[in-house]
C-alpha cells in the first residue's frame, strides 16, 4: 500500500525495525497515560 504513495520498501522495513526496537518505550508511555487517566477519573468521582 505505501509503495503506491511513493514510499520505498526499504523505508517501510526501516520503520518497522525501529518500531520493534522501541516497543518497550511505547508500552511504558501507555502505562503512564493509563495511570494519568485513572487519576483524572478519580478526581471527578470525589466531587
């Protein structure tokens, strides 16, 4: 699909490789975002 938009296969493969390498960082960011969302929800329920 990306190649239809002029994006080379090598670029797609590089992006996939990098995404795999930083997967742990994405998981950590998701955990932080979830925790912060829960804090906001808790603050609304206290009113």
